[in-house]
């Protein structure tokens, strides 16, 4: 959770750890889902908006639609009335308008837009100093609130976490096995992150004069973007001896992790190019 002031307005942003683009919700343990619900209930009693971030630089397939549908179902069907799709990396669309992009992606993405009652916004990542795109997002949020009021989490959402339907989605994996999978993913992600940041630091040091004095700052800036998806509030019992667990990822889990990691790597390398 992060707090700040944007356009003179106090803003609180609550992230949803473990909501990946490719990992199905069955790989999110029930304690993590409950943690998200409790954070909303305790810290953001009436959220103004649910921002569903979708990268604009990669294809959106039926696979991603299913993952989003499963994750959003945790918050209840009413959540769609309070959701705005936020396309990131809009600069990668080139001359293509966002409407043309949505149409070209096909039924999966169009389904998501329809569920959100045609509410969407685009962020250009190359224009980070352009505050107009933030102001326009706030305007769309205000318009949605006038129409649909605030999002209120129902008590039924907590009951769904341990419902028979929820248990069925876990297939043959027990809760302890899911925790093991989460640990393996976290450790493997951290290992890759450490190696990538080490290589980036070397690249920065080699590219800039030693007198420039930017190497340490740049490395720190890049590290601050790390682990948003996988860091978090794991129960203390789940944290013990994580580093001792073998990174024996099942093949299909490793493939999903590779897909997620490719976005992390692209983002960091893009930031490196900006710095240099």
C-alpha cells in the first residue's frame, strides 16, 4: 500500500500481490486472497476505483482473460461496476489508437472492456512527467463514482475464499503445496532479479564516466521497482527456511514464470535506456 498526494488530492493505492498476468488464481493461496480482502476492508473501506492494469505492449489472449476473471471473482461480481481498465505502455502502440488496439486484440480483451462498461484509460510510459494523463484518469474515476457510487466489499467475499467452489479450483494441490509453489516462485524471481540488477549495475558503470557519480543512484532506482508482485505479507510460518527450499519448479510453472519474468526484464532494460 502506498499513500501520496496527486493533483492536490490524497491518494491511497492498494496493490494485489500474486495477481500475475499468466499465473491462474489457483496458484494464489487462500491466505493471500484473504490478506487482499482484509486490506481492502480495513484500510480502504470504500475504494473509489479498481484499476485493472493491462500492458498495451503485449497480446491479450483468452488465457489472460481467464486469469483476470478468476482473480476479479474474489471481489464479487459487483466489482466490474467500479473497475477501469488502465492500459500501460501506451507509447508502444505507435500510430495505433487504443480503440483500434482493443478491436484488433479480439473477443478476449473486448469482453473485459464490456465488463467494465467501456471504461478504459491509457498511460504513456515515455511521458512520465505528463500530468494530464493522470488528471484525465481522475476525471474518469469521478464520473464513474457519480454513476455507480463507491465500491463496497460484501461479507460474502470472505466466505467464497474457503467455499467448495474455491476448493475445487485448487485441483490436486493442497494449501501447503501451494505455499511451496509460492516460495519457489518468490525465490526464483529474487534469484533472477539479483543477477539482472548485478548485470545492469555493471552496464551502467561501464557506460558512464566514473566522475559522473550516477551508478549507485541508478542501481538503487532500478531496485526500487523490484518484487512488487511477489513481495508481501506471507505468514511467518511460511517465511522460515525459504532460502533452503530447492528451486525444483515444475515445467508448466517454470513456463509461466518465464512469461512473467520477460515483462520484468523488459521494464528494467527500458528504465536502463532512459538512465543512460
